[in-house]
C-alpha cells in the first residue's frame, strides 16, 4: 500500500499544479480561452469556474497530496472531496458540451483526471479491504457461470461502450484516425487470439482456484497452472491487448491511449494491492511463485510449485 500512497501523492501534486497552471494560462493568455469555451460566443460560463476550480481542484489536490504523503487519517476524506469535485466538474462540462457542441477539449482532459482521482480515492479508503473477498464455496459449474457472466458484462462496457463514446469525443475534436490495408481483419484476428488467452485464464481461475476474476469474488486457491504457470497476470495482458485491438479496429489514437491508461492504472494502483492481498492469503507459496514468474513477460518454461 505504501507504493500506492506514494503514487497518489505524486499524482495529486501534479493535478493541483496542472489546474493552477491552466488557470494561469487562461488569465494571462486570453487567446487560449477559445479552445475551452463552453458557449460559442461567450467566455463567461468558462471564466466563472475559476474560484471553484482553484479551491476544490487545485488547492484541494495539493492538500490531498500532503495528507496522503503524511499518511494522515484525514487523507481519505480529502481524496473523496477532490474526486467528487472533479467528477461533478467533468460531468457538468460533458453535459454542457453535449448541449452546445463546444468545450470538448476540456471534457477530454477532465475525464481521465476524474478516473484517476476516483481510483485513488477508492483504493486509499479504509474500506478497500472489502474489495477483496474470496468466493463462497460452491459448485464448479456455478463459479464458471458467474465468471462468464462477468466477462460478458465487463467486455461490453470496457471494450464496446467506452471506446464508442471515446470515438465520439475524438470526432468532435476532429482528431484524425489512422488507416491501412487489412486493418480491420488484422484487428479482428488479433482480438480473437488475445481474447482466447483471457477466456482460458478466467476458466482456469474458476475451475482450479474456485473463484472468479472479480476481486469481490476471488479464488480460494492459489492458481499457478495453465497460463498462470508462464506469467502472473494473463488476464490483465489480455485486457490491455483487447483494448489496443479495439483501437486498431477504429483506427483511434484516443482509444489506444485509453487502453494504455488502463494498463498504467493496473500497474500502479491495483497490482500492488492485489499482490498484498495474495501474500496475506497464500503466504510463502505466493511469494515463491512471484519470485519465479514475471508479471508481464511470460517465462519460457512453466512454473512448478516447490521446484525452485
């Protein structure tokens, strides 16, 4: 958790400075306002946000940075305050842009900030331990059914709905797509191959580990067989690859950045928390596995428990 706190402190410091510098740019360089106005012929609705932004987003982020760095008991409250303010501002700007068809650049910048702020608020809250709970012992068939239901829901949201919405913002900003011969067939074949890796890994997790990929319903046994005997995070690798193949299908730079941001969130935030939870659950067995099997780069030879 110490690594996550350090990452959060750095992030909120950068966010607070970025908001302050953005407003400095708007005040000192009036010509820059045209890229962010919320109404075509008026700067009033944009410039009226300066006080709320500087208090809740700039100063709030810097205060959250300090409290997280000090590991203060008030840090979670500060994180949720900033995450709530950022979420309100992001959705307000999104709704404004949807109505007026202006201000899409601000929306593009604020939505990732909302996600990062929310992720850190959730993971650094005292209730984060509730996110990790082992599955109730039941039949393998029921666990497999839950696993595939989770896959259908998660893939629909993460790989269909979100990328589609991102391409809408991309078009609003006139960001060019990339195209080349056989692009869509290549994306489809690679997507299917990478998805097969994810399905195999989820199936192994359910059948051997007696749990689902969802942390709230996680495995009861340490899984080191199948794809897990070569790399520790095959489902994360599959998910990132799927996102990049969706970007390839659309020819979308922003969807590619969305997939890469997801990988960064996993690496910086969720992976350390998950590994701490696995050490607590499985102790030396997991530590031996982690020592011999890499996180992202597959081993040439499969891992055998106790062989090291």
